[in-house]
C-alpha cells in the first residue's frame, strides 16, 4: 500500500513537472519570436554591396531602411588612387523604389569633396509605402553609373 502511494505521488509529480515545463518552453519561444519581430521592424539588416568599376571602389551598406524609420541611411565608402573624389554626393545619389520613383538625399554626413578616400552617410526621407526593393544609384564617379539593389 505504501509503495502504491509513493508511485502515485511520483507519477503526479512527473506529469505536473512535464506540463509546467512544456508551458514555460512555449512562452519562451513566443517571447523570442516577438523579440526578433520587433528588432526586424526597428532595424532591417541588408548586406553591403560593392562596385569596382574604373579603378574606383564604392561600397554601400544600408544602415537603416526599416518601414517605421523617418529617415533611411546608407553608409558610403569610396576609394581610389587614380581620380579625385570631389563629387557633391547630394547631386549624384538617387534612391529609386520598385515603381521607378526617384528620391533625392536630404543630406550627406561625411567627408568633404576631395581626396582619394571618402566615407559618409547618405540620408533619405522614408519611402511610404515601403517598397519591395530599392536601388541606390550613384552617378558620375569617374564617369560611371553604379547601381546597388536590395
């Protein structure tokens, strides 16, 4: 009789533990999924793109293109040993949405024109509604048009 009571208590304890463990795991998984969704909404991570035409390397890295951001930002790195990087970035950069609508940058936060190495951030107003793809076009660096598509 004593053995039956111990077995019943042990079974109840194990079943209770399994139910409790299953519920806590499910809550943790839902919490992790919610956190990932919130982070994706806040900051969308897109890969860097590189263009190496005519001895000028241009690397563009989207920093923030999230649908809820007021401004979209792109890091721009330019490097060469042959030509002067003296372009006005506000005049040579254009953001293009999936409907071929063009947007001009609102500001350039970076190195002044000149030299062989320049880096800075191109800032655009948010595109509403958020497009399925975007293209950043940089024109006239050593007479070449460069397109970076995400």
